[in-house]
């Protein structure tokens, strides 16, 4: 389905970038500047497979399920929470984090970001979030393949208590498969959870302009799901070249097959109430595990979403009727969905400012969402919705030890993380921005 | 910011002048003593009005006095009254007091125990109305991106007063916006300052007396729009500066032409007047001679005088007027900027770009009123403080483009510490709905970094400082007697994430009340199932 014209366009624009690059290099024919000192995030040592044991002592612990435990200690070893309880004995020699008077939560999770996939939004050369091209079927495209654990966004985000992010591909209809990233680690292997996280289907008009809106998107999505089902039923026929033509390539059909088999959820990015219902119906037709992302008008159909237990990922800072598909956008969407019994996940839907996640959740509370539900919406709810609830999102024995010690109510702006633990290791909260701050703390600067 | 002269020029007589300024040469100089300064009372075209939007402002409907009692008053003067009262009457702040006040007859009395009162929030950087909701190709009226230098266009001509974002901004405690052109252009045009009340035209919303702003942009956007987008100039930062410099030099030439024209005209009229005076003196002298000779025909001089009487005394012909330069609205805007009548707001991120703009400003002669976005302002905060340039910026935006890569959350705090004038702006229909939180984040970041900042300083980032940047600080920005009653009542400490505006007044009239299910302001939202800014559920804050 590749359009030769688009290839040509891509080639020309690459050539342009290349020429511009050479021109810039020539213009810089002068002595190279000394390499800058490595930023703290980049300088950290390789993460050991199993961090040393750690005890977080005496905090007020929000477990992520809504439960709050007073004066509670958490013992962490081998990257996992081992024990959690009041008055636990801390074995000799174990490093402790004093959390008395502080609040402890699971590490916060942003369910829709491009962290590690995009370094600078308007610089195409720093993008790995979009397979590109005109073909809207990119189900096999994996965010994991583009994830850069050395991105400056990683250190900047975790300094605000976000320890994990679903990094999500964009573009096309079947944009690809997201990955679960813990915001630490020097390699993809040490930062990413194993396996694809979810399949992302954009019904919200991010198709190329000439491909129409949600109706056209649904039409094509149905065709792809149907082809993938046919393909899965009789792969041998396909291998013998005895299948009808499919709308998607083999790898794409394989990837869609993971969703058909229920191994990964399908995140439908869709806003208009009628389109959300169509996505849910499509999911039912093909036996998928649907998650709604965006969901500006989800509140209108909250009882039906609750009935089918479809989680909805919302951004409570959405400003109003910004498009004709989101005329019903309102600031208490999360509160209304929660009140109806829909599992609510809160996202920034941002990359550089995914660190705003707790402010975003705070605004959902301002608009009526109970505080505990807001904490769950950025901890246990995203983990559960994306199928990794067994390992992430709550503080309980056996869970990955991602947690944050807060100076106060974590949703309140004046509070701050006192310690951030990722995979059982207390991480450095310094980052490229704190390095800039330090350099410019006094003027004139010395360097 | 208004000079006395600017205010004087607001007089109704002078408001009528700009249209006939070019034909004003027919007016005689008012007195010979003033001939040195040509036409001192006739404004140049660029002097006529502080805003091209002025003229049909609609004042708020009269509303009964409002007395808010028992509130914490953040005056934004640097002072807080922990338990005080404020009286709004006749559109103004009539009284501010510690403790209680006696309500005037008919006053609405609000007990605000545990609540906070601040001045209305002012956003120096908004595209509401020119990039309205919902996205519609038909409503993209914010960038006249047909040429990189368009100082003659003005947002007041592009603003859609039915934008649903207006009412939503008010619900966040915002009472005044500066509507700027976008940043596609090096010189994007005139900005207008509005009070946020429902209206059928932005001219009805115009903040009375507020001068226009001039939007300029440096760095990536113009060169991306034209160079990368169209292979046209500017394609580089070099091109940016060259074209901006040229525009101002051309405008200076225009001003020179006008001044020269006025001088030529003044001299010509003075010469004409001299000739006329000489003629009138001759006539008078002859009359006097004739009278004297009538009285006493034997007077010895009469014979000599009589010879002259035969020569007719012709009145001097008025000389031909010098042709006035053709009006050029683009150049008039730039001359207005150079003369401080139009306030210069420059979209600029990098420290070196801002320093380049300051060098240009010094070279061609204008003052930068505010750098906008200015993510690297912290690197040159000493210079910005010294040069009295305010900085309109976000609390934490960064990374969306190369020139935004060095943004840090302590930017505002560092500016405050160094005596510069930081302003929280939004450039966003989302951010403008919770500017109190943006200030709160900047404050928290500064405190976290060890800077002893106060709430009293931070509230000025939203009120007094932007008022100064827009030239309206004598009218709004603090809770002081005599200022416009543009006021917000908050349900709790305004820097809490859980805080909401409970009621908002502009000129003493209620424009927003939390929970009030009035029909929407925007005609667009009528009969549509849109999500209005209400809270249906009780707040869930702990």
C-alpha cells in the first residue's frame, strides 16, 4: 500500500536535511568546543540487575488501590517490594529512606507519552514515534525499537515522581505497539518491560487528510481485524500463497493477532461519544480487550462503558470544545466516569511535560474526582488497563519496587518528591535542567 | 505607561483628527511663537490614538455595590490583608480595609471566610479569538502569513468574539487578555487588549485607554514559515534580523518624511504669514497716512506719500502647500513603536536572540516592553533587569523545539530574584484556564531551589506585572482604591491545585459565578451538547 509519491517526498526531504546539515557543518569550521560535562542522568552507572536492599521507613503509604496505611515500612530487594507493614524490622546494613511524616505512593505512571521516542518535538531527526509513510497499517511498528533511555526527558520526568510511562507510537490508523518504560536504566533491556504493551488504533482523525474521519477509519480497522483473524486461522494457506489479498502485511497481521488472542489490549484513540461506542462494538465483534484513550465525550456514555468495564484514559486538562469531535469535552469527565463505575486512567498526553501528571490528576480532583481515585488513576489503573497490573501500579509484596516519597499531598503543587525509587533503586533526581540551573545560579557564569 | 500627551490625545477633538491629518496643512500655525515646533497640537498620524481599536467600547452594565467580607486580600502591591473587606462600587474598587466595612445601601454582601480575593488575572499572550475553538480552517485568523512583515494588520480585525474559550478563561479568574498575532511573521501586527465580557465585537471589549501592542518574533518560527515552508525570505536568523532592521529603517524614513513635510509647511505658512503681515502693515500704514493727510492736508510728507497711493496694494498669494507623504499604516505602527505609543512584545526564546533584539532596539530606537516565551531569560536576567524589559513566560514548558531546549522551571524565580519583571503568560487556551496553578508551579520550583520567594511576589506575576507590560497598570493589576473593579474571589488559597475561582467581576459586574448554569456566552455553543465550565459534583479535595 506504499505510495511511491510519498517515498519520493520522504527522499527529497531527507536530502534537504542532509544538505542543510553539511551547510551547517561548513559554517562551523572553527575549533571544536570542549565537550560539556556529562549531565547527571547520563553519567549514572549501569543499573545492576538487582539493586541493593532498601527500606522505606514509617511513611503514610498510599498503596495505589485506594488503601492508605499509616506509619508503614516497605522492604525492597531484588527490585521488588518484599514486605510492607507497620513496624517491620529493618535488617542490619540495609539502606533506609526515612519517610516519617512523608507520604509514599507507587511511582506515577503516564499512560500516553512519547518519552524516549521524541527528544525535540519540531526536530524530525529526533523522532522515533512514527513509522512514517502513507500506509496507515503499522501494527507491527514497535515503540520499544525506538526507545532511547538516555533521553533528557527521562531524568526530567522522573524528578517529578513519574517512574513509568507507556510510550506510544503515533501516526496512521494502526500506529503500532506501545512499550512500558521504567524511567531508569541505560539500555532498552534494563528500562523496558518485556513484550509489546498494547496495540494502538487511532480512530480520532489522525489518518491522512484524504482518508476521511472515524467512519473511514472504522471501515479499514474492521477489514484489518478480519484479515488478521483469517490469517491466524489459516496461516499455512497464506504461506502457500493461497489466501485472498490482505489489507496488511504479514508482520502487521501477526501484531494484530496478539490483540485478537487477547495477549495485549487495543487502545482506541477516539473522542466522540458515537465513535467510542462504535469502537467498543468493534472490540466486542472481534473479542478484543478495548481501552479508550482521549474519550472527550466518554462521560455521555459512562453507564455503557461501566457495564462493559472498558477503561478510559483521559486528560483532565483538556480545555473545551477544541474540535468538532470534542464538542462535549468537559473538565469533570474523569469525575463523571468514575462516579459511573468506569475504570479511569489519567494522562498528560504529553512528553516534555509528562512531569505535570500529578497536577493533571489534581485538577481532576478539583473537578470532583475523589482523591484516592485520582491517585489510582495514575498508578494502579493504568497498570491494570494496560495489562501489567500484576507487576506494576500498587505497593504490595512481589510488585516492581517503583515508588515515591513525597513531602506532602502528591497532587498538590507545593509538594515535591523527596526520594524516587525505580526497580528497587533510589535514583538521582538531577537532570539536564538542574545542570543548567546550577550553571546559571550565579551570574556571570564560570565555565 | 501613558504619557500625559497620550492621554491628552484622547480628547474627543483629537480623536477626529487622524482621518484629516494629511490635509491639516490648511490650518494656520496657532501663534508665531510656536513656529519652531511645527504643528504642536496636531498629532502625527501615528500619534492619533493609543489604540486603533478605541472608539466603541461598551461599558459594563451598572451593578449594585458588592462588599466582600472576612477574606484574605492579596493586594498585589506586595501586601496581604489576612482578614479584610473590599467594596466594589460604580465599577471601581471603592474601599479596601483591614477588618470590616459598613456596606452601602443596596450592597450585596459576601462572607468570604477562608476565601481569598485577588486582582483579576491578566494574560499578556493569548490567541483566543484569532485561533478559536473549535479548530476550523475558516477561523484561522491569527497569522497574516502572506508576508513576513505586516505591522499594518491588527488582531482586533481578526478576533471572533464568539470563541467559547473566552468564557472558560474568565472561569479561571482571567479578566484581561492581550490578543497577539501569531509568530509566523517577523513583525506580525498590532495586538489588542480586551476586557473579557460577552460582546458582539472585540471593539466593544477593548480595554479603554489601553495602547496597542506590536508583535514581533525572532528565531525559528518566521524562518520555518517562509524559508523552510516556501523557500522565501527569511530563511535564516540572518534574514530575520536583516528584514526587521530594514522595516524599522524604512519606518524612520517615513517619520523623517513627515517631520520634514511638517517643517516645510510650517516654514511656508510662516513665510506666507510674514508676507501677509507685511501687506497688512502696508495697508494699515497707507490708511494711517491717508487719515493724517485728510486731517492735515498741509502735512509735508503727504505729497511724497500720495505718490505711493497710486500703486495698488495686492494681497500676497498663498504659496502652494507641500504634498503630505502618503499614509502608510505599516510604517505608522513601527513609528508608534519607536515613539513608545505602541508597546513592543517580542516572541523570543534564546538568550542570544534576545540580545540581538535588544541591539536592534538600541540601533533603530525602540524599547522592548516584554519578551515573550523567553525560556533562556534566566541566562541574561541581569541585563533584562537593567534594561527594564519584562519577561512573559511559562512555568515549565520546554523541549517542543530546538530554541526551547534550555527551558528550566526556575526561570521565573531567577528573574524575580534578580529584580527583573517576570510575568506568567499562557499562549494557550488550556493554560489560561488555570494561570494560578502556573504561578504556583513557578513559585514552588523557586522555593525548591532555595529561593525565599513570597506569595505576594508571585501574585504580581499574574496581575501587576502583566498590567505594566500592557500599559494599563494605573487602571488594574492591584487591589487599590480607585482601580477598576476587576476582581476574583477564590474558594481557597489560590496557589493550591484544588483552588477555583468562585466569582469573577469586571468593572464591578459579575462575569462568572461557579455553579451558575447560565446559558453560554458563545452563540456557537447554544443548542449544542458542549461541556461548559461547571462543576457538577462536589469537589473531591482532601
